[in-house]
């Protein structure tokens, strides 16, 4: 008996779904490799950030005078976890200039921008 047009399109749809699923599964190892490299880069930069900026961002940094939102005080390198969170936010380009400006004010120099530009170039562009 001949197939109806609906059953033919359903069979074709199942083939496409299986092919898409196979493609996604085949991409998982590459994705995990990329995530592990990115995690390593972020861990290295968080460690360097802890060394450079550790305990510099606290309640004594004048945020309002420098147009930095008050809740950005939580974006710090006081411990490895907060350093990773801060770098993840920078990775997503979450108000990048305000965060970098906060560190420039806290450190008293604009040369700390080198750290953030290096992170951007290595983690985002490469």
C-alpha cells in the first residue's frame, strides 16, 4: 500500500531529528575541550588577579564618585571563587568599562587595564 504524504514527511522528519541529535553528540567532546581550556585560562587569571587585586576592592573604594554601580563591590579578586565570577562577567562583556574603572580607582593607576585587556584578548578573541 502506498504511503500517505503525511507519513512520508513524518519519516523524513525523524531522519532529520536523528541526524541533528548525532551531530550534537559528536560536538560534545570539542565543546568539553573548549570549556576546559577556557576554565584553565580563567583560573590562571583569577590567581594572578588575587595576587594583584586581593582585598583591594572593599567598602573603602569610592564607587559612586566614579560612576561605578554599588553592587560592583562584589566583583573582586578577594578569593578564587569571586575572581572566577568576576572574570566570567568580563567574559560576557558585562559593563566592562565600569569594572575596569573600579580597579583603576582602587589601585590608583590606569596601568591595571593591561591585566583586563590581556584577559579579553586571550579568553575572548583567541
